[in-house]
C-alpha cells in the first residue's frame, strides 16, 4: 500500500479497529476511513453496498464482529451466528463488487478444534470438533475465512485472513463480569489495592497456559500482512509464546501494585490446559511481535488509569 491509497477499516471503533486506525495514521497513510454501526447497519446488505459504492476503497480490513465471553456465546448462539455471517458476507461481497485490491478478514484462533495439537498450526482447521461454548461464533468465522478463499478461487481477487491469538491493550473492555482475563484481572487487582484488601481470589488452579498479543503489535502485523501476503489462505498472528495463568496474575499484581495474597479457587474450572499458536508462517514471512508481556501490561494499566472515566468497566 502506498501512502495515498484509500483504506477502509470496517469496525474502526472496536479495540482492533481503533488500533489499526491509530497505526495507519501514525505511519503516514493519508486516506484512512472507518465503517461502523453509526455509518450503516453492517448486517444490511443494501446499506453496506451503498457505502462501498460511494467510498470505493482500495484496501479493506474487516475487523467488525459480534463478540462476547462464554456466557454470551452460550446464551445467544443464534445472534452470534447471524450477526457475524451477515457482517462478513456483506462486507466481503461489497468489496468484490467495487473492485477492492486487497481485503484482510480478521478471524480468531477459536476456529481451531478444541483439542488441537499445540502449538496450533493453520493446518489444524476443520480436523476435529470445536469448543461447544463458542461454536456458533467459530463457525461464522470459518465461513468468512472460506468465503475469502472461494472468492479468490472464482473471481481472482486477493482476499485473505488473519487468526489472532488472545488480545489485550488500549481500548479493551474492563467490565468486571464480561471482560477477558487480562482486563478483568487489572480491574480486580486495582479495586483490591484501593480497598486495602489482603487477598484476591482467582478462578482455577492457575496452571493453564495462554498466549497474549499486545493490540498495537497486532495492528502493525496486520498492515505487514496486507503489504507482504497475497494469499490465498490465512495465517496465525500472535507471539508463539505462552505463560501460565498464575504467572500472568502475579505479573499483573506487580504492575498494579497489589501486594496481597493471590488465592486460587480450584473448585472453579481451568478450561483447556494449553492454547498457543504456531507462528512459523508469519515469522518466515518476516514479522515478529515487539512488545513483551510485562511492557504491554504496563502500557495497558497506564491507559486504564488515564481513561478510568471512559473505559467500559
């Protein structure tokens, strides 16, 4: 992408989309546009196609999605299936109709089988059953990935996909009940510190291992992929490194300044023992993450403190 091309970020107000806009504008791209629910209803084909026809972007990043935690995915599977299928179908087809040069569709590593061999290779896709609690979301994302492949096959376009690992950073959701593990822990340890609590209780044994990618690294990696990968297909994007949940909790406590005890409630479920991506393909293409976990947590915590009145908590 040269600096004068017209770039569209679909879902520019979410954590991923806003990080992409921040990175693109900082890198000097002059025509960066956003598309979100205030611009048009992404589940309505006519509205999306009208927007694309008027803007006629050269490059498109599809970051918009209906997302949620285990409870939301289990309670509203029809909504997760319908909304995500409509968002990706409408944007991918509209991009094809107006002749977009390249499109990058953002998926999730939840597309992989529940018991995929670790570290997870891209070739694991569709080799076994999915995690039941987020099956609807995963199936919708797989459909978007395959749609890009089939449009390449039939129409000769350059549409491809990226599968990010667990993300955290600026713009995250710090809701005490609906957040993911890192913002949830930051919020809880901060509250305990302010209250002078002597201990914080965390779920499970602390032994499961997880991988985390800082959001600004993701944004840089997606732009790298747009500039260096022509598809067809998809690639993982993560660190290829993992830590135990216990190590994560101890690091967050250190970052926040909570000096009390961390108690592990082993009656609560642990989930999958390990989940980490194989990063060979993207590493071989020439990209690697830059932000280590401690530095990323420091930056996330500082942003949380500076935006305490505005964060979703």
